[in-house]
C-alpha cells in the first residue's frame, strides 16, 4: 500500500450476489476512482461472521443477521484510496434502503422485502480501525 493510502472492506452481501449486483457495486467503486486490490467469493462461516459483527452480539437482529449472511455467497473486496472508508460509506448510503438517498447503492438498488433483518446489498467498514480489523478477518 502506498503511503497515506487508506483501505476499507466492502462486502456484497448475499442479497446483492443473488440479485446479480456484484458488477454494479464494483463498477460504482471503480467509477468513483477507488481501486480494488483484493477480491474473492466467500461462503462465510458462523465463526467468521461472529467476529465480523462482534459489536452487534446480543442485539435482537444478531441471529437473523447471521442467518442472512450465511444464506449464500458473499463477495469480499479490499478497496483502496484516500478517504475510502468514509467515501464508500457515502456511496453505500444509509443502513435502511427504504430511506437511503437516491444516488446511493442502497437507495438506488435496495428496498424492504419484508425480511427479518435489513437486507441492504453492501457492507462497508465504518472507521479506519474497523477496516483494519475487518480486513484481517476476511483477507488474513
Ligand atoms: P454494515 O455494518 O453492514 O455496513 O451496515 P451499517 O453499518 O449501515 O449497519 P449496522 O448498524 O452496522 O448493522 C449491521 C447490519 O445489520 C443489519 N441490521 N438489521 N433492525 C434491523 O433489522 C437491523 N439493524 C441492522 C443490516 O444488514 C445492517 O447493515
Ligand atoms: Mg456497521
């Protein structure tokens, strides 16, 4: 990684993969000018997801969230660029796709399907520290 570059973890969640949105998500990242420096398709195991979502252990949506994240393959991407952590969160939009702003991934491509947990196509690390922790989990 070049000096002062920043990295983030982006996941295309199982709903995004099922809806054939891998290319759309990666295209938006690339059109913005960020660089994909790692990419893989993963069937995530519970143990990995419990680490990834450790901040949500004990919340009512934790079990449905894990079930959702184990419901199909996930695309994990390491994405690089100055300010990319905040920048990708901005591209992704708000957590709830019903109210996420149009122009964002979740706002343009997501909706409420009546699932037990919010299905919102992508994950992006929420801080530089989270990114470092999560990249270690998904990319070792
Ligand atoms: P993410 O971590 O996946 O990038 O999403 P986020 O920061 O916008 O949202 P966060 O609060 O970290 O929640 C993680 C994921 O859990 C699901 N969720 N469902 N009330 C609910 O049904 C609920 N709350 C959260 C979403 O999939 C959310 O992205
Ligand atoms: Mg989060």
